[in-house]
C-alpha cells in the first residue's frame, strides 16, 4: 500500500496494463522484514531485560559478529543507516579532519548534511563514474596534508555495494585501504547493502571477510534494514584500536536504543545460517532476472547485467509516468531520462514476470 | 534475562530470599512491547510500502494524533527519546539561543551532551527540588535577554512526568507557557512518560490536552518506547507555526526511519482505544501498590505516594546490594543512599507482591 | 623579514641574481598596514572607550559604510576573513541548509573546514574553470530542493575578486543574484579582495555599488586586512532583513573584539577618500606592470593580463626553487607547474622592476 | 569618548558633580594599548613578512614565552579571548566529553554559547561563592565517569584571576590539577587577567610559573588585550603532549590571523622586561587605592580589599544612575544592588581621586 500514484485523467493506457506485481521495484526499503527476523524480534518480547545493551540477546549477537568475521571485533547496534555512518565516522575523526568519499556516496548526497552538522567535518567528494574510489583518488588529496589551511583528509569512506550498484573486488578494497593507511588515513565502509555485496562476491563468510576485515577496512556500517530487518544497523569496529569511546559517542549521536534486545535479536536471526547472505542473493537474482527479461529492449539502454540489485534503464515520458502510476519506481537522472529499478529481498520471480509483462505492454 | 547480578561469595542471605519476581523494578524500558503493539507491527509486515513515511500506516497514525489532540497537529515519527528531544529542539532554536530546563532534565543529564553537540546550543539548567520549572524560574534568566554576551533563552523544556516522578498540573504547565510566551520563548515538553502522566492526571484525552495543547505547549516529544512499543517516538508540533522544515531536520539529526510503517503501526495501536493511557495506568498502579505495601517500613523513608511509576526509597548496604542481586534496580543518589524502584506497564500485582515479600525478608 | 628561504648549499646561481626586491610577490597579506590606517589606529589609542562597539569610532565607521553604499546598511566588524565569512553565513542559514560555491572558493578550500564545523552546513562546490558561478550552476542544484534527503541549497556564495584573480561584471553578479532569489536563495559575497575588484571595475563608489548592493547581494564580507589594515574585516548586511541577530552570532563565533575602536578606526581611514580603492588600484597596477614586463617570456605561459593582482605563470625546477629562494612566492598547481605571483598594495614599480630583472637572469 | 551616558532631563545633581575622571572604572577593556605595545606594533609595520606565523616576530615571541615559563612550551597566537578559550579547549576535548567550570566562568556565562556551538561540548557548571573550583568539586562529578548516558568530564577550566576578582594560590591550583589528573582530566586556565594575577601573587616570573606550569596546568589562555594590547591573545600549551594539531584547529575556529606579526610584536613588547606584570600591577594598585579611599563609606559594603582590579560595591538608585551618567560603570547584580568598578592598566591616581571626589559628592 502506498500513497503516491493516485489516478488522474490520464488513465486510459493504464487500464490496458495487466495487474501490477505484488512487490514493487522501487527500493529495497519498500520490503518488510523477513519472517525469521520478525519471529526473533517477537521471541525477544518476553519478560524483562536490562536496557541499553546489558541483555543476553545483545551479548549473543555481538558474539555472532565475532564469529562472522573470525576475530574479536567490537559491534555496536544503532537505529538507522545515516546514524550508523555518522556514529562510525564520529569514532574515527579528530577536529579539523575530513572524509574522502565519492560524489555518489550516501553520506555526501543522501543524508541531508548530517555528517557536516553532527561531525562538524568536511566531506571531500571525488568524481567517479562508477561510484568507486581508487588509490589514485587518494593521491589527489595528498597535497592537502600538512597545510593548516585545509581540513586534513583522515578517513576514506567506501560504499559496498555502491550507490550505483557496482562492487569493489576484495583486491580493490585492499588497494584503497593500503593507500589510505600509508597516508595515515583510516577506512570506513558503508555497508548498507553489504548483504547484496557478499552474495554477489561469493556468498560466503570468507567472501565477506575478504573485502572487509582482510582487506584492511577499519570500521564497517553493517546494514540490517535493507537486508530484511524491521529496523536496526550495526557498526562493527574491525580495527578494535578504534571505538574505545563508542558507547558514549553512540548515545551522543542519538543512536542508542533503550530496548536494545529488539535490534540484537534481529541480527541474531540475520547472522544465523547466514540468512542475510541468502536475502542479499534473492534480491540480486531478482534483478538479474529482470535484466535478462529486458536486456533486448533497446530503448532501455541496459548495457550490462546488474552486479547487485539495481538497474538504471532509460524510459521517456509519457510511458515513464504511466509505468510509475502502475507500479511505482523512482526517477534517477532526469537529464539522462534514467530511472532506477531496485529489487528487495522479497521480490519473487512472479513479480519480475508481472513487471516485465506490463513493461512490454507499453514499451516495444 | 540480564547480565548484571552474577553471583559471588556473598550469597548466604540471598539464598534465604524467596523467588524473585518475574518482572523487575529496574526501569520502564526493561519491559518489552505490549501484545497489541507487536501485533500491529507484525500486521504491518505485509507486502511493499513506500519508505520514509509515504505509506498508509503513517498517514493513519498522523490522523490519530490529530484526533487525540483535537487539532490539526503535525506529527513526525523518530527512532528514540534523545532523538525526539533533539529533533524537537532543532526545529525551535536559532543560532546563539539557549534552552532553559531543570538540572534534573533528561536533556541535561542523561543524553551525553547530545543537545550541545547536535544543536550547538547551551542548556541553562535551573535547580529544582521536585524537577519542575516555575514561572519565576524564567524570570531568573530574563536578565540575559538582549545582551550579546549571553546565549539567548529561547525555549523552555519541561518534562512530564518529570525525572523525579513528579507531575505538573495543567494549571502549572499553563503558567510556565504563559510566562515563556510573554518573554518571547517557546515551550517544549519531553513526554517520554506522557502515558503515565495522562493516566495520573485523569486518564482521558481531555486530561492530556489540558496539560499540553490547551496549556500552550508548542512541541511535544510523545513517548512510545516506555509506553509499550518496540521502538519509536513521536514529535508532535502542537503549534504548527513551528516544524515547517521538520522533514529535513529529522533526516539531518539521523532520526528518519526508512521503513517508517513499523513505527507508525505501533503508534496506531497505542492510540487505538487510548491503549497508551491504559498502559501508563498499569505502571502507575503497580507503583502505588508497591508504595502501599512498603510505606510502613520506616527505613525506606517513603514519605508520599508515587505520582506516577517511581519510588526513591533509602536502603543501606549490605542489604541494598543483596536485593539488587536478587532482583536488580538502580542506585539513584548514593550520597543519600537512595535507590530507584520503577514500574513498567507489564508489572503485575503478583510481581509487586513477590518483590515486597523478598524485601521484607531482609528489611525489618 | 621572513624565515623561509634560508640559504643552503645550492647558492651558486642565486649569487648571480641581482638584489631581491624589497617587497615580495608572495601574497597581499605579506604587506603591512598603510600609514594612514596605522595613524588612525594610533590616534584611536587615546583615553577610554566603551568596549564591544559602544564607542564613537564604531558609530562613525558604520555611518561611513552607509555612505559608501548609499543605503542604511548594517555593518558588523570582525577579526578576520574566515571569521567574516562564517559570521555572514551563520546569519543566513537555517538547519539542514547548504551553501553553493565554486570548488575554488576560499570557504571550501582554504578555511580548514571552519564552515562545516561552525555552521554545521554542507558546502556544495561546483566546478568552474574561472572560479565564477553562473545562473546555470544554480539550476544544477535545483533538483535537491524539496527532498528531505538532501541539504537544501539556501545561500550562494560568490567571491569577488575570485580566488583565481578573475572578476564578475556587475551584470554577471546580478544574473546570479536574480537566479538565486528566484529559487528562494540568498547571496553572500566574499569580498576579501573587494578593494581590488572595485579598483578594477571602475574605481568608484558607483562601481562598487553596481556589483554589490545594486546587483542584489544580500551580505558582503568586506575585506580590510588585504586592503592595508593591521587586522579587521567587516560584514555588511546590504539586505537588512537579515542580520537582526548578528550581534549574538558574532560573539558566538568568536569574532567580537572588545577594543572594537581599533578595528573601526582603521575602517574609518580606509573609507575616507576611498583609500581602500586607491590601495586596490596600486596592487592591481603592480600586477599589470609585472605582466607587461614578462608577457613575452613564452615559458611563463601568461596568456592574458591580470584582472586584479595575481598572475599564475608556469616555471620549472630548478629555476623555480632558485627564484623562490631569492624572492619567495607560492607554488599554485604543482601538476601544471604553475606558481602564483601576487602583488600587495605597497608594491612599488621599483619592486616589479627588480623582480623582473632577477627573473630574466635565470629565465630566457 | 563613549556613546552611553547621554544627558537627559535629570541633570541637576550631575551638574553639581566635579569633573569626571579622565579614565573610567568601567572595565579593563575600556583602556587602549600601552605605548610600548603600540610602538612595537608600529615597528612591525615595515616591509613584507610571510603570513600566518612564518615570520621572525612570531618566532621571537614564541621564544619569549619559552623563556617566560622556563620550558619548551608551544605558543599559538589568536585574535580574542573567547577564541583563545575555544581554541584551547578544542585541542583538549574528544567527542562526548565535558568541561567542568564554575557557574561564574566566562566560558559559561559570557561567551554566548560559543563553547557549546563550536566545541559541541557540555559545560558542567559548579556553584561557587568565590568563583573558584576546589578538588572536592571534581569529586562531585566523579559519578558521571564511565556511564554512557553522561558527557564525560574531561577538562577542568579555571579562571585566574577569577570573574569575581579572586585569586587561586599556587597551592590551590596545584590541588585542583592533581585531583583532575588523578581522575584522568586535563586542566585549562583562562588567564584573560593573568597579568593582574601574576602581579598580585608576587609579581615575578617565578610567581607566574608557580600557579601555572609548576602547578600542573596543561593549557593556558594568556591574556593580552586586557594587559595593554590592541588585540591578540596567546594559547600556551604548557603540556606539549597536547596541541600537536593546534595549527589546524586554530584556523578551523577562525582564530588564525594572516598578518600574524602584528600580534606577535605586541606580545614581544608585553613580555620584554615583564611589561605585562607591571601593567597588571598598575591596574591592581589603582583598585587598591580606590578601595582605601572608599572602604569607610558603609553603604558601599566593601568588606575586603580587592585581590586584583575589581570592586563590587552596593549603590542604590537614583545615586547609582547619576554616578553612571557622570562616569560610567556597569551594574553587576541588580538584585543585590551591586555594581562593578574595574580598573585598567592606565588608570592613574588622579583618576581614582577624581572618581572618589565625585562619589563623595553624592554618597555620604
């Protein structure tokens, strides 16, 4: 149920469209929670537990993160994605320092200036056609280092999978981490879609470790909400030399939940039998199915298969608006006439097929 | 289940204590969610919904808030209590302004400097033996107004019920609001325990309105978590001249949940048949039952019955520690040997009776 | 006297250079104060005066600004250039808003993240080959407006003369102001080198007004230090609907000088007989003389005459370092082998000639 | 010359007052600069010097600070007093930390919330009848340490001489420093009036060292403006383990002056032959002379001689207003009918005598 897409006079062609798919292709946060996650949350709703993380669910979920990464990582649960990023960076930055990121990065584009306001830090955004940073990008800020007139580059923030649906290989992450560390910088990874990335890069714990802890990432925002949770994200200090003051900072940036067990229990479920990887894989494969069924429609300009769960086809009006009224999706780059189709963990083949069927009714 | 209170050598007298109550007296956030709330959350987990509040649950919950206050109030849902307060105040403050509050206030004492960091604003804390502000307290800051050397008092923040478990009458709130407005200030109310306050002050919507919108409160943090929710708070702009930029500010202070329907659905449940008032009443009456059963124990120094859901008895060691190991509660003022007993919405008479039974085993 | 450029082993060719010029070409802040300015400051050092601006010097200097702009502008004196910009912007921004500027702008590049830290605001930097913003640049951020996920563009900040030594015509400023105002944005002008700009664009008060108040600029950082002062800048609210809370904000951003008369008296001197324009003209003409004397040296790649007081020639090592040791100037873009020669108000023809003479000794 | 005190209808009794003193008793920032300081500033106005501290004046002034404290201290010059305090604290604080100070402290009362805004830190203000902190005051915040719900006390800020004109002995400072360091806290000293304090506590470098570096103070705001400068303050890192990033932070908090030599040269003059101590002594002795001449006027309630340069007598209207119109001074505590008389370095015995003569005309 959604409140956009109200009908208006232009309904003629809409009426000719088949039944809309049950699940939309609007975003991975349009989906609800996976049944196992909701079940875990429900099970946690039993009796009393001390607040603010002094409960058994939290202890168990934190242990699960240690097992996941095969190391004594420190995990702090927070409410949301922007909060996770701000909380991670707040632990990594000193005054007069800056964060290097791409000009596509969520922290730069989609967080309403939260990093600037709460961190008081500059973001140095670097142009990138594929939303990925490379070691040479860091060299481009090297001249700032040591001059009192410039905010000092201190943290590199990568997004995996990126905001454009691309992926870093483990070797690429490692190259950036090595370059950053050599320059005295730390590395943050925004893993709001780390489930999708893990699924795409091998689908195993070893794969996850290869592009995070083994590659040298210092602090990781480990996404839960897009991976099938009701709410809740995790900030994982892979480099435990950082984060010693994380509890204070989490509360200060408004990200400490009192009834913490409700976040922890969800993560326990997501990490059990690597459910999160499975859910990432489902979203990815729905996107692949969608690509396979539409790649031959030339006007969409779908050059290459999705690496994770999004496609950026071009569609012109009035067809675009008509389709959006039928089964909503977001515009992406109006100048390029690009829209975004994004699959969630719960999108079924039948949804893809229904979407494609509608599509083909109006696009040749 | 909780991880404090592990047994150690001093267990002799503990062994003589009866079975601990099933629910603790440690805090109202030790309780889980009310079944109807969890049911609503579960029901909301169906199909797709647009994120960030563009869903039907949110529209319905916002309408319910309008009905609750009998006015076209503007309601924005956020993650947590500190976030609600910071979000509310961020909409009310201009640069170089200050918030007047008591030295007991949650924003001043218990939010790890979140208001100072995120708002960049000074809190002017005023001593108060009962955690309540009075019009004359505002006069005490009047001399700051108009001098460029002082942060300008611009918002008064009241807590209802207060951090000491006291209550403002509707007339008292109105008196503060009138004084504040006359001085050109706005009024925020931290209603983390507004359910308890409403129950105690009449238990009706009329009662709630009398000490909020009718009394002149401009912006209200309307507590959900302590009132039986899994997570989620509401910021209610009773004065709709404020809050025109609330959506931007909510995202900027990291308090915008993507899967908003899961907060909204809970509030829909809490406001249906005034469930929140009922839950507040249950917590209050458990505290009253506890008071009635212990008022005659002189050493506890329980002078007067609780106004809402907390008692602050004095207990000395080693008895105090022994009791805490048996059924945990927090120290309050160690210099005064005060502890805090706080009841949650789910505490049953049988819990109170079990707690009192244990108490009487070790205190004469 | 300066502490860089100490001699080392590589002095052979240096010895062959003629006597270095008395004044360097390193920056306009390498110069001291103009005698009339220092005299005014000295004269102000007489007897007692109320602090914080309640003195006659300040009242007179403020009146002089009204006369300069032919309007009842509001002028607030501050300590320094970064402070002036931050103070100006702090009066113009609301929470969750952003400043649009070029990627060359001082606020973006050279203020060590001061705007981000003190304003808590995002700077949206726009690439520009000549360090100037155009109306179409504003259109490129229009898509951000109205979405809660993005910091809202609210202020455009122009620099006049720009960091690359270019100038906006009055018509160009007006075009940006018109576009900004139409989009609901305000316009700030960083006029650290407004003296040079005024001199270059006509050298009259009418010229100054044409590209500031008449063009629609709302708030102006009016540079004093580079224009011959000891210290002190002015923030001029040309649009007096803004700045009503400027006194509080100035103190809050640490820019309120107690012995204000010492800044005011300098400005009184700078505005008397338009001394600041004369000083700007002197710096500009020294740069022009330098250009005229070196334009034929091909390797310098000096395509066009300076608009104000800086040149960006290319010089290769070892000659570059040799020259810097002889008469220091800063590197500009090491990748392009560009350096910056900048003239101050006190550079005399004899300095230019001496510099050129040395130059020609080592560059053919 | 000052703009308050304009004549109105009530001038009858004023006319009967003798000639007002040439210097007022309004504040130590009503005075100008000492001739030797202005001479040094004028001498520094010769030729070119590299900006931002890369000049010989700055190097020499920094050396003079090392000699003053007999140690390799690190000194950074800034514009003003609030800036000095904010800059010092910005080097000492980490996220989620707080500053402990008295409720009289300049940072808490008189800086318009600058610390809160720029530092994002909480100030924990402690009531104190004499504006001094004591070790036991630190114990009162010890319970906050280690709890994630509270901003962590990390820096103690003392003012010497205090805002009430009282002094810490060297032993008292040491006791606070010892207690602070034992609790893991650092100590900042706001020495806006350190010249007066040094003069009063012995008048020698040894005296100065005894209550600063020898007592364990970590970072010192060393006042210049009140001690006879035109502008400029110094932040002295006595504990050089702090301040490694001071250059970046100074620029970020808008306190880096480009033409630094003009601050440095003034400090060179102030530290030559301990001029600053002499000037502090002059202000102090003027206050003592004023006290001696008025101590017997009972209605003034001047219980004890001034420790430095201020007196807080009680005077009732209409006499108070009449005197203020004649020779202005500030109200202090209107409820107590207290005013403040404060002497500057340039107040002469003849000024004191003239002031007392006028006083005795209207007060018996």
